[in-house]
C-alpha cells in the first residue's frame, strides 16, 4: 500500500465517521474505547471465519471473499481509531511497516489482540503503529494483496454509507 492509497482510505473513513457521528448525534462523545472493543470483536469474527483455532472441527474455512469482508470490517475500525488518535503521519505508517512473521495463523490473531489490548491500556501513536503493522501483517498472511484490501474496503465502505442512509 502506498501513501496515496492510505491517505485516501483515511479520508474515506473520515467521511464515514463524520456521517455516523452526525446521524447518531455523537459529535461530543469520546468513542475510542468503543471502537477498540468493536475492533476486538471484528478480529474475533474474522478468526471465526478462518476457523484456524477450531482444532476439533473438520469444517473448512469460509470462502476467501467472506474472510476478506471480515478483514476489511477490521480495517474500518483500524482507520477510525487512527483518526481518533489524530494519527496523520501516513508516510510514517508506510515507511515503518514491517511484515511480521509468526508461526501460525492463530499466533497472528493472538498478536493482533495483544496489540489492541496494549493500545487500550496506553493510548500512544507508537502503540497504534504496532497495531497497524500487526493487522496488515495478518492480512498478508491471509493471502490478501494491498489491492484486494483496498478494493474490498471501498466496496464495504459503500455498504456502510448505504446503511447510514437507511437508518441501520
């Protein structure tokens, strides 16, 4: 993902966030803790679709399209959290991104959850950077390219705007 693409994602997320705040009369409310919990839940839903931890089951993972949509739900919250933290150093996110290699998909999920918890406990831009790296690494391990993520983000973003229009 390059600087222009990530800048555009943050811009699009800002428009969606502003619309949600307006529609639900939340402009004066601090939603960071709610967004962190929502992100945590989305990561759980994503793990559930991959079934990577379900050692007791022979049922396969969901189709790639379903997993990608769940992953992108998390991207929405990741961007929204970054906006709340006024993290506007897109170049820094890109430059400091290092793909993290872990043993198993389950270990990647644990690492993302650990980074969410760390950011919840101590809200810093460094901890946001770590969470960003970890979540993007998870996407890569899941087999998604930057273009896959970006295309799916815009597709889901459109759905999210439609939901706001229809009082979701």
